[in-house]
C-alpha cells in the first residue's frame, strides 16, 4: 500500500483510490493551546525552512481554527502565535 505524506501531526485516512492511504493533517483545537507558564513558550523559535513551506498553510489553518473556537467559547480573542499551539516556528519576521 502506498502512503502519501509523512510529517508529524498527521493521521491515516483511506481514500477511494485503491491501494492508497492518504495522510491528512490532524487539526489542532483549543485543547492544544499552550498555557502561560509552559516552558515551550519561552523558547526562541527557529525560522521556517524552505522544505517546510508546504506545511505553513496547515499551520495557519490550525491557528485560524483555534481562534474561531476561542471566540465562540469566550466571545473575544484577536490572534495567537504558532508557538502557542506547539508549532515552534517563526511565521513572521
């Protein structure tokens, strides 16, 4: 069986194409939000590597999804940073 995709945070999903197994991103939720005091929030993040550029779209979608959940639950919220979801990458300069 062929597998498409191999990055972390992905799960298998069977598609209609015989002999293929798609690997789709596991969407982050509000439960994945790192809270104040988590040592990962104090780490300096690495820049995004050229090889990681295809993942940026999924990272941004995850941040958007979590912000929508926060707004629906707490009726406020402006923005979150990638490290707050455990994505230890610099998405902006």
